[in-house]
C-alpha cells in the first residue's frame, strides 16, 4: 500500500521544458545560431539549468562565462514564468485522488526553492504538499538517490512505502537507486529503454496515473 507520493517538478508537474527551450533558442538567436527542438531535447532536456548554461557557452562558444549565461537564463525565465506556466494534464486530478485516498505528498526537485515554490504557488498547489526537497537541501543531485531519501525522511515514510513520479532518465535512476517504486511519465525526451525498464510502469501522461493506481489498489 502506497503511503506517500513524491513528485518531480519540471516536466512532470509543470510544463517548464518548453519554456526552457524557448529561452535557449532566444539566446542563441542573438548570435545567429539556429536551435531546433530536437537539439534541445537531445542535449539539454531534463538537465539542471546550471549544467545547461555551461554546456551552452562551451558548445556554441558564447562570449560569456557559464555564470553570466545562467544569470541571463534566470532573468528571462523569471519573466516567462510570471506570464504563466501550465500544469501538466492530469496533475490536479492525480493530486485530488492521492489526497482523497489519504496519501502524503512531497515535491523532490533539482530546482531551487524560490523558483519551485513560485511555480507551485502560481497554481495554488504548494499547500497540498507536506514535504519539499530542493537543490539547496542535498549534496548530490539526481541520478544520486539523495533527493528521494530526504523526501522519505521528511515524510516519515520508508522508501518501499512511497511512490516516485518522474519524467527524466536521471530521475528514474535516482528513484531506482533509492529503492523507491517509480512511475515514469516521459516529457519531451523519452528515457532509453533500459531506464524505462527500471520503472514500475511507463505512462503517456499523468491523466492515466489515477487509473493505474486504482487498478493496482494503490
């Protein structure tokens, strides 16, 4: 019996990957570099913004430091996020189901706390979670299991009594390393099959999660 559900944020609960792609495309356009969605998906999708900023500078030889690129990404992101970032389809129905069936809820994200809470509060769902773990709270990010172990600790539940919901390869690997069952709901970038095989199930969207959990008596 699942006692708690631990959610990733970007690409799982909120549709931020399309925003991140837009930001990097806009930056590269300033320097005359075309940037296809396929390239973003292959090289940048599902990775921390700090890593993406460094990769952007190196791969396209931008006249900035990685820190300068990251600051420009954050500045543009703040503007676009303030205009509104959509929740993923099925997110609210899944939260309703989990609350109705007495499950605890947590967010475990590689995002910074301020950024993540702004996204959650934009949709007035921050108060629905009993625990949060962000980049500042752990020494090692995904695919290390630390973020999920910390979430279990904060929830007061054993890993085997929790369920992780993730979209990315790093997230699925982290949940598997933490020995927590994981549902994979791929976003723009579908993890490779060996990673998908680590998941309890792979769902096309969160809209199918309630049915899956109901069938599993979860």
